[in-house]
C-alpha cells in the first residue's frame, strides 16, 4: 500500500519484495503473446458522461475544454498503447467536475482469458491505501460529533496500552499526518486467505511496532497507525469498523458496490476484477489485507466518483452531508509539513503541487492493483485511476497519465529560477547517501534500509541528481537550484528540498510529504557495509573452497600439515565457522527468494530463529578465529602467506559479524 515510500530480495536487487509501500513487488518477465497484445489494445465496454465545462483562465496559455468528449478522445489515444507497452491487463479512469461525472471508462480486461472488459460501473478494483481516506473521513465525522479529540492521547480510546516513548503520547493528529513515529511493519499486513484474518484488536495487540521517532516530528508512513485509527472508530462508535463506514459513508453517498469486507459478499464477488502481476501471466488470488482499515476496499470507479464529489463539495452529495462544510475544509487544510517550501500533509489527504494548483489526494498499492485519487480543489475536479496489474514496473504509468492530463487541461509554465550565489558549493554540501524515514529498525527488515539508500550526486554544472529519481526514459533526472537548497527538475516540475534537522544533520523531502530522507554517516552507508560484506564473503568462500583443494595438493606432493593437535583443532574450527557463515548467508537469500508475495513473508519466523541461532554460533566461533590468527602470527617459522590468510580470515569473520549484528540478522524478532 502507498507511499512510503515503493521494492529486493535480501542481499540482491530483488530484495524489495519484503515491502509493499509502501509497496508493489517485482515479478518475473515474460513476453506477451500476439493475442494478449491485441486484447490489451481493445478498450472495454465503457460508460462515458459528458457535460459542458467552462475552462478556468490560465495566464499565457490556452487549453482544450475539459469535457467528457475531449477527455475520451485524449485517453483513447493514450491508454491502449500504455496497457500494451506496460503489460497491464486493464484499467479504469473516472473524472468529476462541478459535482458531476464527466468521464468514466474502462480499458482492457478484468479477465484476460475470458476477455471480460473493464467497466466503470460493474468492475471492482482494489484501490489499496486510498482506503485510508474512508478511515480518515470516519475519524473526522466523530471529531465533529465531539466523540474524538485530535489532540488527546489515543490510549484513552483503546483497550490496550501503548508503551511510552520520547516522553510524548501519540494523538490522532499524529496518525493523520503519518507522524506517529512507528517503524514500518510487514508481517501479516497481507495474509494468504480468509482463515488467517483476525479481529482488529488481535492484530493491533500482537503486531505493535517500535516507535523510532518522536510524535509530530518526522513523517514516516504507517499502515499500522492507520489501522489503529480504524479500531478507535470501531470502539468509539460502537459499530464494527466495516459496518460503520458502510452506514455513514457508503450509504449516504450511494456507493452500493464498495466494501471493506473480506472475502467479498456474494453479490459483489462476480464483479471483482482479476489481479495480475503481468497481463501476459496468470491471474493471482484475491488479496486479503489483515490491516484492513489501511487498505482492503473493493470498489468501482463510479462509486469513487461519488466520494470525490462529496469531498469537492465540502462533504455534500445530493441532499446528503457526510461532513459539515467546516469539517471538510479543515480536513483538506494543511496540518503538517517537514519543509514549508514543499507539499505537506492535510488531515489524512496529502498535498500535491502541480501545474500551479494545490491538489490533495492519495495513492494506493496492493501487490497487484495500483491506483491514484487526486482532487484539484480550486477547479472542483477529481481524478481517479486504477490498474489491475503491476505490469513491467519500468515506469509509473499512473503518474505519467495524470501529468499528461494536467498538462492538457491545466497548462503551466514554471517560473524562472532565482539567482543562486554558489550552486556548486550547495550541491557539494548536500551530496551523500540518505536513508528513508519509512523503515524498520528493529528486525531483519532493517537491511532494506541499507539496500534502499539513495545517493545524491553533484553535477559539474551545479545541478544535482538523485539516483532513485529517473525520467520515463530511465535516465536520471537533473535538478537545478531555484532558491537556496530547493531544487527543481530541469525542464520539469518535480521538487527536492534540503534542510538540516534539529541536530544539524541533512535531510531532504521530495514531492511526497509522508516520508523524508536522512543523510547517513560513513559506517551506515552502502559503500562501507557492502564493502565489508563482499570482503567477508569472498574470504570465507575461498577458505572453504581451498580447504579440500589444499588437502589434495598436499597429499599429492606428500607434504602434510606441520601442526600440533591443538593447532589442527583451531584450524578445523576456523574453517567450520567459515562454512557456517556461508550457510547463514545462503540460507537468508534462499528463504527470502522463496517469498514471492507479501503474505508469503509470514512463513519466515521459523527461519529467523534458525538463522539467528546459527548467527550467534558464528559470532562465538569468530572469537576462536581471531585467537587462531593471533596464535598464527606469533608462531615463528610459519609461512608468511599462511599468517596473512589467518589474519584476513579473522578480519573477514569480524566483518560478517558486524554486518549481521548491525542489520539485525542476528535478531530473533519475528514481529517484523
């Protein structure tokens, strides 16, 4: 599910499978057959609505009128080729304006084998973390009724304690802005089937993450905190969460084909779109979200139109009012920002600044479905899109789609950059490696913090590049400084802002306000850690490989080892420790490689215990390897290369222990 943050099997580039994210997983590549290519060219049966819309004036630019007919012509020319290129089975797009649906249409297929077309009114999609907006709306309904207080300790609304940390309690204000301070979690976020779904209170009590930041200081996207808010809605309202949302949001908004319920009710089950990793692959099973207030909704595009209209009209839909106007305006207003020059968090919605407009919205990702919702408040326009396949994952199709939509109907020219005294000096000052705030620090998932570090590099012309930020072509974007320590994409609009935190350490934020990046020191950086990892593994691997080879060579030339029994035992022990290090390393890689989905991660706890125990044995064995190196170096008459090897082996084992300990691979924590 969205955000934060978005993907690597342990120790290799595939390790991002551990998260959603924030969160879709990579899948294997295969070529589409010709029938499948033809299928994705076809647009599904559609429902299109059009009304006349008067364009808002845009200084110095002209634009086509935003009407259903123009949008349909525009998207019909774009979507079929996008689905084919990205190997996506189907998508649905809906646009509202001034309280009316002006466009809603499906493209491609909800079932590739049966060639069942996507429709906006009768095909269910999974919008992932867009579900959170229903949770936040429920919270704000109870706030306006005086049943919830945004600034009270949330423990007052719960039936279990939240351990104290940082001398400050967590409030709903913190949760709404993703500043509760919780680390990221992955276990049981998704589960394999309905039998593994447990009540909200059990999930929350058994999966409470560590708090790694003080409240309302550092944004760090949290599915757990959102689920906590959903449970608070349930307790305070006295209704099961899914029932509360259905009665107080779906019913007044006439959202008859929207539900949090899993598995789907019998009347909705036939409408559910298949989910695909790639359209050229097989459909995947329905995804069960354990933390369901954070992302389990199934809905149609037309139902989402009603939700967008209600928020664009300050809580009003027809003759129904799901929020008072003042509550809706409050919900849409900025509540927190890590950098006041960039987008901030509203009350659950996050801001997007694009083409001169303040836009609020939310993205959503399951492993298979990928969606976005945008509300252009000053133009009374809402935009919803959802794809039923991860596709090739080479570009963000939905981002490109929305940006092209904005460029067509809300054309914009960026203002010129301001004069910067010494851009090269600023670029050099902010260069380095940075870690994301949406992370896990207490379990083996901490390794993804290292794998996910991003590099900020200065360019010769005073611009900077961030290796994780690439254009649709795959080339790194370049950012020019437009005001002190604020950078804008060259020939684009993406922003990156740098500032120092209260401790004087550099941090930066991109256009997404629900996480930031914090600069790491040398010993936390990829260069040092992967350097010692590679050094350690190479030395122990060579030691193990040359162990039998050396024995055969000595036997061939009749040159036995000239060691006493104690020296032989220490030498044997050192090589057994090397073998054990290799078993632990290979074991972690194999175990993670077999977890090809988020729910499959739930099979890891036994292996975490086993590898943790083996790692502890390795750490104890390293003591003997070091003692063997000391003895070897002090022994007179011993071959110098043997001495150097023993010392190198001791350093290699120490390096591997450092790596295992630092990145929590010696941890026995199974609540990850």
